[in-house]
C-alpha cells in the first residue's frame, strides 16, 4: 500500500524534477551554499516558500518577513490536516507527526482523489514527493550551471493541470460542481488582490463554507466511521 | 547564524500549519464535517485558476491544455492520462505558428 501511494505521485515528477532543479539553481545563484540549499528542501519542504525565500536569504533580508511570507504560503495545510484527520481518525500520534511533516498539496490531493482510506498510501505519496524533491535539489545544487529554466519550458503548467486532474474525478454531485465553480470564480477575483497564499486560504474557507451550508439538509455522512468500525472488527 | 535562525522559523510555521489539523482527534460537529468534505474542492479550485494563465503570455495554449486535461481526467479518472494529454496539447499549441 505504501508503494501504491508512492507510485501514485510519479506522474507529477514531470513538474517536481524541473522545479527542484530550478529551486536549487535559484538558491545557489542567490549565494546559498550546497548545505543551505539542501537544508531548506529537507527542513522546510515547501516549494513556493523555498523559491520566494532563497533570494531573500541570500541577500540577508530580515528573517521575520521571510517567516511571515512562508506562513501565509503554507497556512492552507491546516485545512488539509483537518481533512486527513477526518478520513483517518485512528492515526497514532507518531503517524500524525510524521504525516504532518511530509504533508504537501500533491500528497493530500492524490490521497483524497484515490479514495483509499489507508495511512500507508498517504505516507507513500508523501515520501515519494519528499525523496524526488530532495534528490533533485541536490542534483541542481551540484550542477547548477546546466539546468534549463522550467518556466521557459512551460512545465510550471504541470501543477495546475495535476490539481485539475485530481479535482475533476472527485466532483460527483451538483453541489460539488457548484462549489468548484464558485471557488474558481472567487479565486479569479480575490487571489490576485490578496497577499500570495492568503487568497488561497480565504477562497478555501469560503468555498467550504458554501458547500457545508448548501448541504445542510443532507444526512450526516457516516461512511468513514462505518468503514473504520468494520476494519476494527475485522 | 541569521540564516539558520530564519530556517528554524520557516520550519516552525510550515510544520505548525501541517501539524495543527492532523492532531485533531475530537469528532467535529455536523456542519464542520460537511465543511471538511468541501476543502479539497475549494482549495484546488483556488490553486488552479490563478496559476493557469502563466507569466509568459501563453494563456491560450495553457487554457487549451487545461481543457484537454480536464476532459480526459473526467473520462478516464486517471491523473497521468489527464496530465500528459494536457501538457502535450499545450506544447503542440504553443509551437503552432499561428499562436
């Protein structure tokens, strides 16, 4: 099950590999050493934050501003954590801590879209991303002069396309389509006008509130807890 | 030393955001159970739309790639088919002389 999750991320390597390389090149060009470049990928493990922080760290900009930007870019993971804790209510404390450390948009999306309610699948997806991101950070840090610009190649499109390909199959009811449409429109209007990261959180909360409100007459979904009960009995 | 202090701060806010939700063990009230069900839908829509146009004036080929990706993901429910078809469509469209 771990390897099933691990393999489920692999199509995304098409975007992850060039971006890990590009991040490393950006960081090295900004004056960070190989150790510092790699440390960000191991310890922070957040693509967009690493990209925005690397030039600032190299220039010795006030650390507080960098930490605040990083927080805004990543605060949406709070919502992912709640969602995973709801799908996998029987996780041990250790699993919660390790799962949280390696949690990303891609691992969360792949896990939710798969419909597999198994921690090992989720963790396999997490590790698949961590290993590829770090391996190619190292390659990029060592061979920084040979790496082409991923934006010029257009491989940055891999990320919205993969989220789209994960999103479409989970849209089943009319209300789910409606929430997706509303959130898209809200993102189009709000995200460019708010600090990066914050807009995604605001739209995420607004869209989810709309969904919860539109489904207020539906019976409470008990599918997850029933399956867990069945597993415990077995 | 300032570098490592800043990295420690970045680690604290990323890991903190990731961990806070994962630690939730108390059952949620029904409204928030339904809220959580819509989180992936709303957040993914918010991640897709602003990054679709790109920064290089290739909005049209990128949107065509996205439509292709969406249709194939809908028909096949396979991430890799949607993703590869979308990227292929985008690369073909951006290299057509009329675009």
